[in-house]
C-alpha cells in the first residue's frame, strides 16, 4: 500500500511539473514512478512525450514502443507516436502507425488529420483529399476536416469547391480564422481569374497558418494559438516570428516555465526585441527567480528606459530581493509615466507596511483602489499584511482572490500554503506548496515543506 501511494504521488507530481514545463524534474518523478510500478503505461507515455518535445527521438521511440505493447489500442498513444515519427523523418513507419489508429476508430479525427496534413506537406493532394472525404462520412461534424479539405481544393485551383468546404467549416465554427482566411483567398482568386493563387507556394501556406495563429493570439485564444505555433516554430522562414509568439502565448497562459524556455532559446538564435526581454523578466519574476528577472528586464529598459511594464516588474523583483531603494525608484518612475496603474501603489503600500507607516499604507492603498479596486496586486498585499498580523483566515481569503486572477503567482501560492498550514488545512497547504514548487522546484522553502508534509 505504501508503494502504491508513493508511485501515485510521484506520478501526479510529475504531471504537474510536466504541465508547467519543468521537463527535467518531471522526468525524475516519472522514472521513480516506473521503478515502483514497472508496468504503469501512463508514466512511460509521459516520458515519451517529454523526449519527443526535447527531440530525443530514439529514446522517445523506444518508450512509445513499450507503451504500445502495454496499450495496443490506445488512440492517443498511436497518434502521438505517429506524429513524432513523422516529425523525426521516419515517414514510412509514421504513416503505418497513423493508419493503424484510423482503423481502430474511424470517427476519431486525430490520426486522420495528422496523416492528411502530412500528405498536404508532401503535396500528395489526392491522398489527403480522399482521407478527409472518407473521414467526413464517419464524422460529418468535424470542422477541421472541412477546413483542411477547403485548403487543398484552393491549392488545386478548385475554388468553388474550396468555398463550399470553408463555408461548411464556418457553419460549425464561426470563429475559425483559418477557414475565414481561406474562404477570402478563394474569393480573391476567383475575382483575379486564379492568377494570384497559381503562384501559391508551400511558404505562402505556412505564412497563412502564421497569420491564423497570430489572429488566435490577438483574440485571446492562447490554447489554439499554442497548438499551431508549436508546429510552425521549426519551419524555415517562420521560426523567428512563431517562436517569439509562442513564448508570449505561454506567458499569457501563465505557463511561465515554458515561456521562459522558449524565449531563452529564442535569444540564442535570434536578436531579441524589447517584448522578448520583458516577457523573460516577467516569467522569471513570477517563478520566483528574481536575479534572472532583473537581468532580463535590464535589457528591456536598455532599449526603452520609459517602458512602464518593465519598470514595474523591475521594481517588484528588486523589492523581493530586499533592494528597497531601487524598487522605490522604479515604481516612482513608472508612476511618472502613468499614474493610473494600481500595481506601483500596491507595492509601495507594502514598503510602507514594512516600515510600520500606517498613514502611508492607507494613502497608497486608497490610490491603488481608485485605479482598480479589484486588482490582484491589492489582494496580494492585503494577504501579506494579514499573514504578518496573524489573521490567517483573512490571509487565505485575500490570497485566494489574488490567485483567482493570477493562478501562477509564486509568492502568493507560498503564502497561501503557509496560511493553510497555520489553519491545520494540511491538504490545502500541500496543494498550494506543490503548485508553487511546479513554478520554481529549486525553492528551498517549498522543498523543505513538501518533504516534511510527505514525511508526516
């Protein structure tokens, strides 16, 4: 029973770490899982997925084979295995695996779409079209089938058919940006006598995909944008734009570790702009890595010394490492640019609270609430103050309010964990510290508390 609890705990911790983008730490937990439970397919599958993302393809293939042996009819496993084989250049075997998945469940679109996209990539239009037409017989409500079929028809200059497919897709998914763009392109091609589309090249298709991903990002559909950008970031000519937007999308989703990793890799290949440095700083700060955040934000401020967002984040990072005079200067600089942002006032209130200057605390809080009474930085300060005053119920209430808007706030999660433990809520405290640890596994407080709770 003890081993069963242990392997389940290792696995679930690994899942949390994997979701947050901490691949090395996740691998350690998944490997501990399979040591205790050698025939646990879910853990092997997660390891294979990590190896795939790290492009360690031989290791990934070995694990996928093992998982397929344990679960030969699992469609998600076959889909991911086939997709990875195609990405690694093992096209023949990848096609075979995806076809196997299609035969197991003709209604499931994943393997069929992956194979159709591969045929489109190698310009075998008829094979791709036949796959999609057959898929529509089994699953006529699948919008991506119509969208891809429309794109194929457009590339083959069958514009009327393309419009028909795109219209059907938009009936099912009115906000499908790819179908909307495809429909408009087909209309333009008809109006121009097909001249523009006759010069259609694979690079243009990739550019259209990039425009679609950018539109999803602009509309706040970050999950959908991320799926597209993961495929586009390795395409020549699109890699710079796609990688940068992918990092920004991860940051908007609060997946700060993934944002940090993508954007840091970006700086090693491309010349970063101010948004890359700022989001690197934001990600590092939210993960509790304040020294790194300061370095990144300094790069952003070197490009624009009046960049308000970077000034505020620099102030927060300085405050968290005890550089109070520097933090104060950054906040005041930001307020000279914009006096209607609640964050600087909230953090200045915390400085005044630490000095036991109640009058200044009240003044800064009043100004913060005037700017935005529901801003999470205000709830965070009030939670911190309640912790110091020993009012743990109030602390939990305020920190929960902060985390409702900013779920990956490292310091708020740690404080919430402390408050919950003070209230003898061991389960809640454990979960809060686990969430904090998923953002910053090297934090000594998180490690110590989690060890103590596991031992208890």
